[in-house]
C-alpha cells in the first residue's frame, strides 16, 4: 500500500447500514475504495444479513444517543456521513408518531449539532435522506426543491424537521449538508410492508403453485418508482459537490399500483391477473398521497444524474430476484 494511496483513501460513515439503501450505498462506496463504517442500532442484524464480504466495519449506535454518535465520529474521523437511518414505514407511523419523531427528527438534530461543533481537522460532509412524503398533497405536479412541504403523515412530518434543519445548519452554521428528497426507491431487499415486494412475492408464489391470492389496497394509487441502486449514485454525487444543496431524486414518471401488478404478472406469463387479485379499503392509512411525481432537473443538471433503470426493467429485476429466492428456498 503506497502512502499516496493512503492519502486518497476516504472514510464514510453510514447511519442505517442495515436497510435497503444502506446495502446499495455501502456496496458502491467499497467499490470506490472507501473505508466504510456502518452504524446500526442492532449490529447482530447486520451479520445475519450475510453482507460481511463487503468489508463494512459495523458499529453499534443510535442517532438519539448524542454521546455515542460523538464517539463514533471521533473514532472513524469520516470525510462523509450518510444518514439513511430512521423509521421508514409511512403506514406504521400512524401507530407510533412519537417513535418516528425521535428517530427521524431528534436524531438528526443531534448529528447536525455535533457536526456544527467540529472546528478542527476534517469537516465531514453530510447527507440527509429526506422523502417525497414530505410534499403531501401539494396540489402541484411535478414537485421540485422549491415546492412547499405539506406532509399528510407522521412519517412525512418527522422528515420535514430533519430536512429543514439540514438546510438551516447549512445556511447558518456552515455545515456541508445536503438533503435528497427521495421518491420511492425499490429493490429485491424491500420488506413485504412495501407494495412492490408484496406484489412480487405473491405473484411468484401464484406462478410457481398455480393458485393463490393477493389482497391489495388502492390499485389506483400512483408512485414515482426508481431502482434503489440508481438512487444511491445520486446520494454519493451530492457529497462530491463543492456546494451542498437539496436535490429531488425521482424517475419523473408515475405508475399506478395496478400497472405495477399487471406488469409483474405479465412478466410471469400470467395475463388474467385479476383472477388472483382483490382490492380492499386500505385501513392502515387515514390519508394516502395518491400521486406525486418528482422533477429531478436540478439533479440532472448539477449532478449529471438520471434514473437509469426503467419501470419495465425494474419489474424484471424485482421479479427475477424473487423467482431466484423462491426457487432456491
Ligand atoms: P410508500 O409510498 O412509502 O407508502 O410505499 P408503499 O409501497 O407502502 O405504498 C405505495 C402505494 O401503494 C401507496 O399509495 C399505498 O396506499 C399503495 N398500496 C396499495 N395496496 C397496498 C398494499 O397492499 N400494501 C402497501 N404497502 N401499499 C399498498
């Protein structure tokens, strides 16, 4: 190892490394030669995910514990900090709004405060994972970085605090802090709480067994879906900019849950998908954002980023992964 190489080696800390985006981002950073520390509230869950081969150094920690966060930053001396941690289910946020506020808002306040106090040595750059749920029913479409935020859910509200504080610590306390307003990002690693995984899992089971049933909520709900692997590229690019900023990260195209369902069954060679699917009132959500599409022109122009996996390619990727999973179980 040459000393020149050592100087070039950058260190990143990922809070929330066990999640879907944590997986894709750590893979990307390790591939670029970073030293990566991954922070998790439950490091044992990381080893059970069998991702050790990546070489991520896993630390235990929770953004809510300010002293522990301070310790982690002292120990790792990162150049870049990615915050992907927090509670992420929109539906579940109605059941425990305080938990969402603690994990998604208070924790970010702690981290930004610590970052603003670093006056010597490397001043790390910070990425905050914000969410399209912050827009709520804006009445505007497409939405961009300047669209007013009117969250409709506890999850969305908890993310607005974190996003707003990221901007204020950038503006007033000189922290290199960027926020990504991320639209729905999917992958085979999604849990079944999310509609894409729920549909793929049930459809593949029906395909393999020749029978079964899939019960969904609102088939007319529309989402702007991207592949998580594309989204983490944008996240990394944000921290490579001299000027920190906010960026909408979206495919820019809306598709309905019905279109997604039809596409999944079609890929499996099943044309009469309605035989297997029913739609009932989705009782977990007092309100649902029915359709918001994101305008990523700023990310395209300033970061040179675009969502490169199309809707059909995303379906193929998700269904093929689910097929592999269910036929090797
Ligand atoms: P979200 O956008 O983060 O809430 O991601 P989800 O994947 O949970 O939901 C995407 C959209 O699918 C929402 O508008 C849901 O109301 C709609 N949807 C329809 N049926 C279902 C279902 O059975 N499960 C889930 N999770 N969402 C559903």
